[in-house]
C-alpha cells in the first residue's frame, strides 16, 4: 500500500486559504515566543507583499 502525503489526506490542509492562515498563525506565535516580538507585527511581516530592493552598482570591482 502506497502512502499519501499528509497534505493530500488531511481535510484541513486541502483548503489553501485556511491552511495558509493557520500556518502563519503558528509561525507567528512560535516566533513571538522565541523573540519577544508581538504576534501582530510578525503576522504583518509574513503577510505583506515582498518588495525587492535594488542593489546599486558602483562600477568598481571589490578586489
């Protein structure tokens, strides 16, 4: 008998929006305990869209 991954057999993991919300809550609360930061601020960091910061090139090679 071939085993299926948990994400395919657990009905709570099949609904993507609920799974993502629960995952963020879990990570935020664990991180808050470890770092002393508020859950709300960690949740905000995890849910806001990422922005890529450009790197300025000076034209000089670092040798």
